[in-house]
């Protein structure tokens, strides 16, 4: 042991190793302080929702370019706006978790028999006989049947015999068989199904019906009749009194919330005094609007005022459960006893279930046909009084075409009246005579035209019977003026009046030259032949007609004599 240092040899070795370790650490620290070669800084991409970060520049400062600060501020603002406009993902709504149906049999009759089969701790099957009355706990409905079976895992309840499904104050469904899907709140019933809406009393009857009860995910209840069924719609007036029912038959029905009813496939509607047909239909019970779509037809069965309305689409409007307006669109045709109306659109207004006015308008020309007159115009308004046509107003290049009285003259030509607008008035005495004489036969000709007025650029061409009888050619009166008034007597033109800028011609048939030739022939024979009563000698040649008629003048080459316009019969208004 070395006494000079005071340490033993082992302690001396430990101190030596410690000093070596400290020296190595100091040398490492000095080496780390050596300057490393400068490395190029990688460009930093700023995030879309952050301010742009600029790397420090070690190069000498340069003078800033004009507008550099504003460009940097603009880039910063654009990045902030872009970050704000990024659409955030919308979290998907999780579907509602359906809870299992816990069937409550507490209302079943005492003779009910039950077979309970437990599949697991939470799943079981139940078979009920001898009468079943129950409901799912927490649901405001009730199921009745002669027998039933419940499969809890599948969420199915099968009902057999005298099935009744009921929701208080909403709906009641009766059927021979039904299946209730507890997880969906859906009932499928088949076999003599009748569904009654308890609030209104309306019913649906058919071979099968599918009903979806209202749930938090489905606020409105839905009823679907997939096979041909009949709906009996009962409506109440403002006082709550039920009105006569409306019967609707279709291949398929769908009712939403007892407010909107839709029907498809050969729809037939039977309402009080009205029958309708179409390919499909919709009924809004809140707004009282009914729509017939494709090949629509409405027939009014009222014997006092029959009419038929046809169109591609027909809308029916009601107020207080009474029909007051019918609109037919696209190639509409309205037919009544005294009138046939053709137009692109026809709008009919009713009062107390009786037709009062009709409007014809739309693309193309409107045409109204009456027993005496045909009226054409761009648009038209027809007014009825006491179920008979009283007035026709034609607007836009109007034209009235009439047939002359065939009892007083024989001609194939038509009477013609034109103007910017035409007003036709019909006789109102026919209805009075018909009402005062109920036992008398109705007039087959309908309402008679009384007066026609042509207003604006008016012109008329009418035929007047000859004084020589109905076999003689009629006279022709053609006039023009600003306004023309034509009066009729029993359907025949009585007189024509022209107002302002009157001009025209009056044509009469010329005398028949053949009648003069026949007279000359009889005079030349000297009374022989049939007129003398003496037979002609045999072998005597027949006399030849003269080359010129008596008087030495050639016959006229035209059939009508022209009279000046001043001779035309007209009166100033």
C-alpha cells in the first residue's frame, strides 16, 4: 500500500477510469460546436387554414417591390376565405333503433290458450288460440283475431280469422288474415279488407291493404291498396253534416294522412249527379282540389242540364264541399244540349251545381257550335241563364257561320259574319214557354239566335229568300263596315244594319230565260199538242227551238243582276 498518496491501488484505478470518461465527454462537446456547412432550407407549405410562414432570408436585404405588402395581405386573406368555405362533413343520421315488441295479452278473453316457446333469454315465440286481444306495450293500437302467433326475433305477428286492427280515433281495419310487422309499424291485411277512417267515416274496401302507422320517423300514416279497390269518401259541410258520398274505383290507391288520396289505373268516380273517368287521379281533402289525369272525362247526369267535358287533364274545385269550377286542359271538348265547345282549355263555372259560365281559350282557335250558328275566335265566353245558352262573346278574329233557313230557300252556301269580336244573343222566351207548359214537348232546336253583333272591321254575307218561293235562288247581301248588327226572326235573318263606313252590294237572281223559250215554243205550235187537246199527226217532225228568244235579245250570261250598294236594304242605327 502506497502511503504517499493515501489511496489504495483499487481506488486509484477507479479514479483513473473516471477521468478518462470525463475527458471523452468534453472532447465530444467541443466537436459538436464546429460549424456545419450551410444547408438549403426546404420550402415550407403553409396549411390551408393558417397564415403563410416565410423562411428567414440570410441574403442581404433588397428594396421591396411596390405593392408587395398588399399582395402578401391579399394572399393571406384568400387563404383564410378558402379555409372558411371548405364544407365540413355532415354527420350521417343514425337510423332509429327499433325496440322489440313486448306483447300485452291482458285484454284477451278467459278461454284464450297460449303456448310460449323461449328461444333465448331475450327471444321467444308465442302461439295463441281461442281468441286473441293484445297490443305492443308503448303503442297506441290494438290487435284482435281468432288466433295469432308471434315471432319475436323476426318482429312478426300473424293474425288469423276475424282480424281487427284499430287505432283510437284514427283507423280501423278488418280482414280475414293480417300480418303485423312490429319493427316497422306496418300491417298487411288480405281477404275482404275494409279500412275505415274514423275521423271522417271514409272507407277503403278491396282484396288487400297495407297500412303504415305514424311513428316519430314517419309523422303521417299511410294506407296503400295495391289491388283494384273502391274508396267511399264521405265529406262534411261547414256545419259538420255529412254530404252524399263519392265512390272512387281504381287499380291502386295511396292515402297520406287522411288528407291526400291518389289513385292509378282506370279510375272511375261516381259523385252526386257527376260521373268521371281517367287514367289516374288525385284528391286533396284540405284544399278540396281534385285532378283527373290522362283521357279525363266528366259527365253531368242532371237531366235538366246534361253536359260532357273531355280533356287530357281536368281539375275540379270545390268550396264547402260543393263543386263550383271545372277546368279542362289540352284539347278540351264540352258538349251540352244546345252547345258544343272546342278549345285548348275550357273553364266552366258552376253555381248551385248548375253550369253558369264557360270560358274557352289557349293555343289554337276556340269553336262554339249551336243549332243555328258556328262561332270561331281566339277566345270565347259563354253565359248561361236557367240552364240555356244566352250569350256568346267571341274575341280575336271572330267569325260566325250560319245555315240559311232551308224551309224558305234552297242553297248549299252559308251565311258569314266576321269582325274583331262577335257577340251573339239567344232568345230567352224558349225557356219561359217550356217552364209555363210542362206538358208540352221540348223544343228540339234548343235556344234560337236573336241578334249577332260584329264589332271592328266587320263584314257580312247573308242570303234572303226570294218572293217567288223556296225553289227560286235566294238573294245575296254583302256589306262591310265598322260595326254590323244582324237581327233574326225564328232563326232566319230579318235585317242587317251597318254602322260607320258602310259599303257593299245586293245581288238578285236574274230572270230565267228558259221559261220564255218554253212560252215561245207553245205559241209557235199554235196551241197544238198537250195544250190544244188535239193529238199531233204521225210523222210530223218536232219543231226546233228558235235561235233567239222572243224580243231578239240574247240571254244574260250571268245568273245575278247587280244592284248598286245604295239599293241594299239597310238602316242607320
